[in-house]
């Protein structure tokens, strides 16, 4: 393997919440472990200063922001540029679903005016000033979206973090070479914590945001319908005031539901390993979704929705997960089935951890990425 000199540019790193920053930092860490020399930049100015002294073999661009600034630099210096797309840049509301039902209706492509209607009707819960700002700047954002697609067609290649994301990019006009490589999950997630948490009841675990498209409301409703007094639902994540979830009222009315708030990396691992089931109820087209992948590395039986990207791109029903239709009755039945079938839980847990070892952990992803870089550099 040739040792590559790589410049990785991303405005996000591990200090920011969300999968993009985590993915950039983990990629940086494991490409270095794989023997490459990777330099991380969050500033265009700092990268330009470094380029005066050293020219890398390739520039990796993560998380789309500032691609319009990185591209002319790479072109001027004739340095191959590869962009990793970590989110749904082709949708103005960032979800590719219409809120025509509780579970949303898939939407693959829209015009300027259809997108504007979605922007007006969107249920992404956020402050009023942000909603008004999104509407006011909609024409500019739509223009920027189209400019990004043009840029993606001019660079040396694109990495989409799931087959669904590749499909959406294609439908919306990206004709360039698109490789598929999932986000990396730190290999440390495979290692069991020295101490586990002890729960007095069976435990269903959710880790994610409080926005409607994340599906936490659907999960809460399904758990209430489950009517199992010997089961707890633990919800970890950044549930903010503007998410309009009355946490105190829910916990008071349903004592078996507990909101944990933002949980540290070390503690979240304990919750994964200590719970009985992990539910990933995302309603939108997840570009990838780290929650299910982390749960897989921890050997946790997973319930997720079919046809909504991310997890359903990688997991197989009744093989290493329960991949169900996005319907209320289906999620209730799936939770009931897993809670009461220890043999099935053990089978899914064993299979999903083996799948994670071979496909999801960062050491394996670094090998995939190296193969992609080699191919790009030979073009």
C-alpha cells in the first residue's frame, strides 16, 4: 500500500454534535492508523498556508460546506479532490419526505416551487425566527444547492455514505463517479465496557434527536401501545425546548419512559451494551445514521424501518435486525416479538455484531477508503 499524503478539510470535527463531525474525526484517526499522513483543516486560510509548503496527493472534502472554496484551490494546483457527502444536500428541508402522514411520504426530487411548499409545510421543529429565515433565504439556498451539484460534477469523485444517498444524488443531477462507503464507527465500540448498567426491567433504548423526522414521537406512541409494565424506554439525545416534547409531562404520565439527555461517549456505550433492544425509528431518508451502526457494533438487536435509507440499506430483516414497514402496528409488534423471544434476540445480536466487525468499524472503512483513493488517483 502506498502511503498517501492527504489533506482532509471539514468545518466539523468531534467537538460538534452530529454524525458529520464524528465521521470526519474518526476518518482522520483511522487513515493515520492505516499508515497515511493525514492533516486535518477546518480553515481555508490554514490549508492555503500549508499548500505553499507541501502539496498533498489528494484533498478530501467532508460535509459539503466550503466546497466552492476548496474546489478552485484544488483545480489551480492540479490536486485530485474527492468529496464525501454526509447529508441530504439535494432537499431544501434536508429530509426528502413530505409530512402528509405521521410516518411521512417519500419525496425523491422537487422543483423550486414544490420545494418552497415543503419549506412552508415542514415540521422540523425550530424557533420561529429560523423558520422565517429559511423562507426568506429559500431562493438563495435553492441556487446554492444547484451550484453544489455543478461542483460535484466537476471534481474527481464523490463518496456517498449509503446506497440511498447515492440514489438521491443521481436523481437530482449528479452524474459524476459516486463511490459508496459508510461512515466509520470507532473500533472501540466493539469492546464491552468493564461495567454495565443494571436495570430492573427489560430496556428499549433510543439515541438521537427530538425532531419529528427522527421518529422519537412514533417510538413513544408505540411504546405506550405496547402496554408492558416490565419494560422501560430510555431516550438519549439532545431533546431541546423547541422540539415541543413535554418531557416532564411524558415522564410523569408514563413512569417507564425516561429521558436521559445528552450522554457522554463513554456512558452511551454502557447504555448500548446494557439495554435489550435498540430502536432506530427514523422517518426521513437517513444518509447513514450513526445510532444503529453503534448499536450494531455493540451487538444489540435492532428494529428499524424499511425503505428509509441508512440502516435499511445495510441490515437484513430476520438476519441481523428486524426491518419493518413504517407503520404503527408493525413497530409495536416488532418490539413485543423481540422482548419475548430471547432466542431471536441472541441470533440478531450475534449476527449484527459480526456484520459490524466486517463492514462498519473504522479499520475496515479505512481500507475501503484507501481502495477508493487509489482508484481516483489512477484515473
